């Protein structure tokens, strides 16, 4: 269910990006159904054309400037950024089951209302997307509390990566199906279809998901005893107070947060500029670049799951300790994409070699999901949701800075701009990796234990 929940929020997170070319007259496709919401003028079509046209979807278009479009596309991130830390704190003291289910339902209902909000005015649409951002970050922070109480230590990596893979699958689905829905049924159906899927998932969530095994009505006694027994030594009781001073002084925590920033730097560059790179440097047309981007998401989807399975295999067979697994997977997930991305400008003469490098980059970078990106659950399980919210702040800061800096490089020098983008990305990534390798830990920190008395 967490996988389906992530799938639902991912499709709705991206649906505006997919639909906005058809929503805006300056970027709409030159087809009758994108031309106007009012239909053709009287007498403009003969009877034969009228018969054909009545099957064409007719949807409104809007006169939104590029600046307004940018605000609309980023408004979801405004809500997520502002609510990351507060939602993480609230998730630690409120039922994760109710918080995730309610937030998913609100997020999905608001997606269904986007076509109406767009008609009412751009200001209302921006407010709606900001509220969606708040709901989205509540889901992202709260879901990890479920794994704290449900995932046995030797199965935690695979369960988390399977759930996280829903984000990749959702992005892949909306990338492939969103344009088709927009062209055949009209852009409002991009929101209706994926918003409806989200509402269906939220309806399934409440009867099927519970906060812990003890209160689940359908779980077998053997499975319940196994989960409870495996987590018996874990201190995950919620705590309303936060050891802020101890957190600020914690180098292991800082190593995780800086890893979140540095590893998402590469991710956000790929998300924002990969189609542009394929189109401008490799001369791939936009349709094919969309297909190739979807291929890379499919690779990431598969490799995230395989990475979690491999991590748990190494732990269950006692081949490696937990901290070695975290650091090894992080190192592979950073070094390989960094080196391969730096080499991209030198292989731009060949689409095949470039795609091979990108496939390897996406495949290896997905290993970070079983590395530093989930390490916060190891060092402070009782503060999981708060630390996840805090890590999202660093990830979103990277999402703001990386595309902005990349755009500046491209505007200054189109020939060497891409080389500078990939060099800077590698420098940021490797700097974060070095700090994590030196200071990263996997043991529960003293400040995260129940007997800690120092509070602020």
C-alpha cells in the first residue's frame, strides 16, 4: 500500500508538468482541441467536418506568461518546503496511518479540482498547488514511521526500496500516459484520471493499513510475533520533545543531511535538464527524448528494488555490517554517476554510448536509497519522521540551487556549459560522500535514546 501511495502522489506531482503545454496557448499543440474552449465559430465547418470534430476533446487554454507557468510548476515545492519540518514533527506524535491516508485523500481531491481552479483564476490554482505540497510532504515524512514499527531490521531495506520505487513507477506512468490522455481526451483528464487513482488508493489505505502489527485485524499470529520480536530491542516510542542542541552537534546526522543535499543535486539536474541535453546536444527530437527519459526511469525503478534486496541479503548472511552496507552503497551510488556524468560531454558524438552511460548512472545512483538516504532511521528511530522532514529541506534546497546554477552555466556558454554542470555536480556529490564516509554511523545515537535528559 505504501508503494501504491507513492505511485499516486508521484503521478499527481508531475501531472501539471505534463498537462501545461496543452493548457497554455503559447505552447499548445496546433490541433483543434487545443485551440479554444469556446469551439469553432458558427458556419466555420461543413457538415462532414462537424461530424469529425464533435469527437475531438475541447478544453480551455490560458494566456499564462512563462513567469506564471514557472510559479505554477514550482508552487507545489513551496508548500513542501515550508511544511517539511513541521509535518515531520507532527507525524511523530500523530497516527501515521491517519495522517498518510488523510493527506493522500486531500492531495487527490485537490487534483480533481485543478481544472475548476484553473478556470477560476491563476491565484486560486497556485494556492491549491501549495496546499497539495503540504499534503505531499506529510505523506513523505509519515510513511517512514510505518516502517519503524513494521519492518524487521533484516527486511527493512527491501521494504523501503519497494515502497520508494512507487515514485519512479508513478513518474514513468504519467510520462507515458499523460501526453496520450491530454491529446485524446483533453488535458483535464490528466488530473481526473490520476486524481481518481489517488482517491481509490486512499479508500483502500484505511482498511488495509494500521500503525503497528498489534492492532492489525488480518495479520497472522506467526507473522505478528515475528515482527514484534524482531523489533523488541528498538526504541521507537514517540517523543514530543526534541533534543535540538544534541542534533545540531551530531556529526553523523550532519553527514546524512549533507548527503541528502549532494545526492539530490545530481538527481534534480537529471530531472530538470535531461530532455534538454538529449535534444540540444544529441539532436534527439522531443518525442524520442521523452521515451528515452522514461527508459531511464524504468531502469531506476528496477534497480532501486534490487538494491534493497541486495542490502538485506548482505545483512542477513552477515557478509557486511549495517554501516558498511550504508557506506558501500552510498559510495557506489555517488562515484559511478559522478565519473560517468563527467565523461558525457566527451561521448556526445554517440547516442548509444551516451545512453549506456546514463543507464549505468541511473542504475548505480539508485543504490543510495539503501545507503545514506535511509540512514536517519538507523541513528534515531524515535525521531524518524522529524529527521525525514529535516532531510527533505536539504533535498529541496538542492532542487532550488542545482537547476538555477545549471541554467546559468548553459546561458553563459552553450558549448562548455554542460561540461561545467557535470563537473560541479561531481564535485558536490563527492564532497558529500567524503563527509559521510568519515562521519557516518549506523548506531542509535545517545540523544535518540529514551534516557536522554538534555532538552531545549
